[in-house]
C-alpha cells in the first residue's frame, strides 16, 4: 500500500508547483505587463515626418545705454555642416524686407553637425533697439558673390515696443526662393521593405533637389541613411516621390530625420543648404 501511495503523492506535489508557477506568471503579467516583451520591440512599422523650414534658431540683442554698445548673439541649427554664413541687420521686416543694410554682423559659423553661432558687438548705437524697422538676415553663403549665396536662409524680425534694453527674436523663413516650402512624408515597413512617400510644396517651379533620410534629428543631423534624390518639382512648385528600400525590418522611434536641400549639388555649402527638415516620428 505504501509503495502505491508514494507515486500519487509525487504527482500532487508536481501539480502544486506547476499551479504556483502559473499563478506567479499571471501576477507578473498583470503587475508588469510590458516586462515580457518590451526588449523585443526595436521599432515601428509606420512613421511620419512633418517638414518645415530649416535652419531655425534665435537671436538676442542686448543694449548698454551708458557705453552705446549693442551685442547681437545668434544661434542656429540645421545649417550645412562646417559652413559660414554672412549676416546683417537690415531695414524692414521679414515680411517686407529691404536691401538696406543697417549693420554688418559677424559671420555665423557652423560646426560639423550644422549648429552655428555668431556674436557681434556694435559701437556708437545712439538710439538703442528700435520699436520696429529692423530685421536680421542670415545668408546662404559662404560669401555674397552670387544670387544663390546671397539668398536669406533665415530671418528674424526685431520688435521692441517697450523700449527694452534686451530683445529676443526667433529665426524663421524669409521671402527668398525655396525658403517658404513645406512638406510631409509617410514611412512604412512591410516584408523588410521600407516605403517612403515625400510630398513638398512651395519650391521653385521645375527645380530639382537632393533629399535624404539622415541619422540624427533636425537639431543634430548626421550621416545619410537613405537617398531620396532627385526630387523633381513641377511647374506649380510641388513635388511628390515614392521610393522603396529593401532590408529594413522596422523604423526606430527616434534617430531619423528627412532633409530637402537647396539643389542637387552637395559639393558646396550653397547647394547643400537644407531648406526643409522633419524628424521621423513613430507615434
């Protein structure tokens, strides 16, 4: 009798252990529902990018009434890597600019990631920062020797209605060609194939532009991952393109951006100028 009862006791013990294990697993899934599979998820199958004007940035004007000096500090991101850009205070506003240069500023110089800075001290500024009538242009560069180099790639209208001694302004689009373009893109992955559809409007009619998916983001663009070039613009300034790339399993949650450049000639900073940029977002 004792020999027959032993195996039955063993089965009961095993069943009890199995039930406890199942219970622990169920409790862990309820309490920590993502622990089991979060590490396996490396990306998404669908993503979008909204393309807006590039470069972007800000400028601060600080006036010292006792010394009659004005310090202008500009910071921009989304410039061509290792580039140089002439800058000026002009008369007018970004919506109604004039060619009249009020004061030349120190060139904006960008590092290898396209982040640029400039600081200028102007002397003998008797009347301080005006309420209206000033704008700051950053040009395509590196010089002003051609129309393409002279275009304004970033503009900031200076407003000072309270006669303050310190004023901040934001760089945005100018009225120059290609600088008011907008766009969007959809990215999807199926069967290890990436499909990218790019739509842009507001470019120069019948022009062509280089376009890429880069590593990084619009504040810190890095190497080219996928080439969408050339982007051909129609007679109305619109462009649409769809391309596929094999061997892509998913789209990362962060770390991709899309750039549309001033031209297809990327051998110079003038042609490389990123007129549009959008971060790829998966949610």
